[in-house]
């Protein structure tokens, strides 16, 4: 925001309140009420407003207080955000960033535990990225703001409290690149967002048992970084996808199809995809745990794949 | 009076010696000085604001420009009708004939730095914003020389340089975009306004109220214009809206009701609205036309008790789109009644004739000239080729990524079409 006067933020409670997860804390004091705009509860309209402003050259960042609320803005995101660059024959660019916390939290209830990446992935014209560490959150956010394309940045409710030492100076990460978390030889585990931590926990157990998993945080949900993924598959010949999306029509489903299409010759076993169950997220703690993929399930899946 | 003598004296000796078009131009386009006072057909009705006066000053040049522009728009829409029937235009084609006064009047009141955004009935507003006939027809036929390179179609006309932001298919979604345009104008501290046009059908969308709330909250220089042609596709407004007083909706925002078939009323209203929006924040315009014909008189009376929003009371002669005959939900008498009594082009023609700015024959000649222009534009547009197959993948993302930005070999993978 300091670098470019055209960057502005809009969303519910982003200004005076500092953001429901304090992401925009103190920004309103520094940049004023117009640049950090508190909107009324009207997702469809303020997303539309951001897109209209982006058409004239501003670079708004829209915050969905919870990504699930952006379902109300689906029309604006799909039709206007994604398509205007195309239907105007290139006249307008929509450099908007849509971000917010999503994913399954701690007993937040079904409607506040949604994973919208599966619904948005088909929209032509947008890019989707998911951050998972403070380091890649900063880099991806900067890249998203500077990109001329509309970018949806998926954050996770449970990852806001992570602490990490990151460089003070400016750095920008590639929006379409995956991150190699742990190189290995036996199996490729593809994951993103919070499931990365479940995978790393499982990886510790797996290493103790003698396996050598390669863990890749795919980060870019649309388009997939098939280069990094492909090289990994060529090396290990086995793929496990661990995601928080639902089984049906999720990111894992698309990724499975893409890997099968491009790297079929390199696979020694079918691609296995561990996803959340196709149920609304229940409130009870134990039930909620079973909805989402747990480290023990990951360990079992790897053992089965590597047999 | 002096003008009359001058014009008749000039015509006689010159018409033989000088080419016809240049003599026309000399007569009409130079006279910018003579003031002619015109009165709007009906006075304005204001809601929470003092309506502007009914009398407007204009010049012969402006009258002739209005005539020419509206005749061009009318001709373009009728030509589009024939092209559609000849299957050169496919899909959806929403025609604007009958409503030209709105496009022309609005344009006369503002500059190209002010923004206009509208829904799918956008051909004439595109023309008013400086779009050319060739670009319009080429886009309608899906050719490369269209304003959106053939990729948008009838509902997606845009012209960034002149502040025309489209051209939108989903009804009502353009209003939050329009508020965004106004937000950007306020952000950049420009002294310009944004006009967000929508119809009586779209007026019932929730996002309009959301947008109006935000615009009023932050004093955005937005003008919401309801082009009320009384039918949301096939549903008459009294069947769709509990309160058809569209200019009163969102009570806290001032509104103005305007006769949208009278170009000068539209011009006056838009000028007033622009000044108001720059000073006091959003305002609604309701452009409607009084009903003519037996069926609608009772409705008109009912409405008269309620009306008071910035509405552009207007009327479309064609159906909602080319697939709608336009006669199942309204009578032919009603349509021809409006055409006889309220046609915007006829109104200007009568004004021109009554002030002796041109003769009947000259106006007919202008119309013939326009017809020729439109036919030439269509011929030129027909020659434009279809877009190249590679255009399928351009402009999806900026920098034209193609199908995938990184293929398996980190080369750009472009799918090859059969």
C-alpha cells in the first residue's frame, strides 16, 4: 500500500476493527478510511464495486470475512472478475485480489468451514493461490497485488497464529510455482494450506518407519505447477494427494486427472487422493476431526501405496 | 427569423454549385450561437430534491446533432434487426429503438471523462460514447474488427478511452460495478461522475439496494439511472414491483423523474444530476414515458399517485430481444400509440421544422445519407474476417497465457483446434 497509491482494501470490518483475524490491523490509522474501507454486509456489491474500481485502474484487495461469504459474490467473481478481460477484447484488466480465511477451523460450524477453491477452480480468467506459511503468505500476497490478473488468495483460519522469522526486505514469490517442502525418493505427497502441517506430522512418523516421502506444497491451485509435480512423479512414481477440499469435484480431483493425463507412463500405482468427506462440517469436535484428513490416515495411505 | 431568410437565400444559388453534404454542414453545424428555448414535455418530479426547470436553451447545431445521432441509432438498430433475421447476428440481440433520447440526451450533458455503464441494451450508448458503426456491426457479427475483437458480442460492447464500461449480460450486476467506478473517481479526486444504467426489471435486484446504500454512505459521485421501459422482458412493471415508483426507492437518496422520450429533458436531468452528484453524493434518475393507449391509462393514474424517482420513462418498440415478438404482453395499439405521440426522433424533427432550421426534404435527405452510411458500415463489417483460432486463448489472462501457463515441459501449451 505504501509502494503504490492505487492499492486499497475493502471488506467488512477491515478498517477500524482491524480485520476479523487482524490481517489489516492499524492500516486504517495509517492510510485513512477511504483506502481501508469498511463496507456494509453486502458481499455481492462490494466485490462488484472492487471490480468496477479495478476497471479504471485501482488495485483493490477484497477481503471476505470468511471465504464462505464470497459465495454471495459468485456472480461478480465469475462473470465480471474472470470474464471482463476476455469479453472486452483486452481493453480492461482487473488487477483485484480476493482474499480471506477459509477451511475447517475449530468447531466453527458447517457454514463457516467451507472450502471455496473447489467452486472457483473452473472460472476462466482467475488465478488461485493458497498460502501456508508466513514466508509464502507475504511473498504470494505481494505477487497477487502486483499481478494484472484477478487472484484469489486462500488463507486458512487455523494458520493465522503461526510464527516464523521472515526477511524484512521485499520479496515476491512466483504465483504459479509449487514449493518443495521436503525432498524424498519413495513417494510424492502433494498438499496445500493447512494439510501441509498434517502431512509433515505424518512425514515424521513415516521417516521413523523408514520411508522417504517427498512433500510438495502446490501453492498454486490454478494453474497447477505441473513442471515441479511432473519432475517429482518421474522420480518417485507414486503420488498421494492430501487436501482439505471435498472428495467430489475438489482440487484433488482436478489434480488427479491432470497427473493421470500427463504422467501416466511414470506412475507405478494409481494416484490416491485423500480429501475431506462429502458432508457439511459437523459441530461436534470428534465428528469434525473425522471429516478432515488426519496424519494417521496419511501414514496408512503411504504404507499401502508403497507396498 | 434572420436565420430563416439566410437559409433560403443561401440554398437557392448554392445548391447547384456545391455538393449537397457540404452545404448542409455549412448551414447547420456552424450555427452555435442562436439560442432556442425549448420546454420539456412534462415538468420534472423530484424526490427529496428541487427539480430543475423545464425550459432549456439549445442551438440549431445541437438540434441537428441530436437528430442526426438519433436517426443513426434508429437506423442501426433496424439494420441489426434485418441482420439478425438473416442469421448474420446470432444469440441475443437487444434493440434500443424508441429509447434513443436517453443515449443522446445523456451524452450531451456530460464529457468523455465521465463514465457510463449499462446492461445488455448497449448498442446505442456505445455509439453515443464515440463508437463507430463498423465496430458495432463487426462485433455483432462476431468479426475481428469488432470493438471487443468479436469475443464479446451484442451484450459486451466496451470503449475504455471514452469511459464506456459496457455492456453486461447479468441484469443488475453492472450497478455495483458502476458504484466502483464512482469510488475510483472519488479516490482519485477527479471531478467526474459515473452513470450506472439499469432497467425496471433490474430495479428489483437486491444488489441495487446494496450499491445504493454504499454510494450514499460514502457520498460517491454515482448517478443511478433507471431506464423504465415498463417491461422486464415479458413482465409489465406493475406485475413485478410493488412500488413502481423507482425513483423513490432507497428513500434517503434524492430522485428525479424524467420523460425519457424527450432528449432535452434527459439532457437537463443529467446535467442537474451531475452537479448534484459532485456536490452531494448519489442521485437516482428515473427515465420513463407516460403510457399512451387504452390499456395503460388506469395504470398511469395508479402510477401518478406513487411516482417520484429519478426514472427515465421510456419505451422500446422492439421486444426484449430478437427472440421476443414484443406483442404477447402488450398490444400493437400501445406500441403504435407511443410511436405516434412520443417518438423521440419525431419530437426533434417537429422542433427543427417549427424553428425553420431545416426543411422536411433536408431532414429526409439526412436520413437517406445515414441509411447509406449504415449500409456501408455493414458492408465493411461483413468483409472483416472471423477472429483467428489463436484468439480463443488470448485475453484470458493478461500476457496471453494460452491453455496452461506451464505445461509438463514448461512450454506454453496451446490446444490446437480442429
